[in-house]
């Protein structure tokens, strides 16, 4: 399986919390072999963007799941980060 994670709109609670929980779920699922991260976001809160980045980095390095990023019409600030 390939997990599709969509980041669209502002990176603020409660969206960021749901995305982090989804990332954690993907990390535990041995059937998921990689992630497609679809971004269409102008950014949001620095702390939330940093937490998402940290979880994605851990997913890639610790859980050995490759991540491919697709940037939509907007991938600015925290969306680019």
C-alpha cells in the first residue's frame, strides 16, 4: 500500500493534530511501503508545521518509508517546510 496524505489549507489545529495522528498510524502499518504527500497549503503555525515535519522525517528515517511530495498551486511557508 501507498498512503496518500493531503495537506490542503492552513496548517492549524485541529487539522494538524489529525495529520500527525495519521502519520503515526501510517508508521505502525507494516503494509504501507511508502507515502505520497500532496501539498496545497499557504502554510500556517510554525509550531504545527515543525511537528508535522518532525513526524514525517521520523517516518522516513526510523520507519524506512519513502516519501514523495506533490506540490499543488500553493506550497508556501509551512507547506513548503
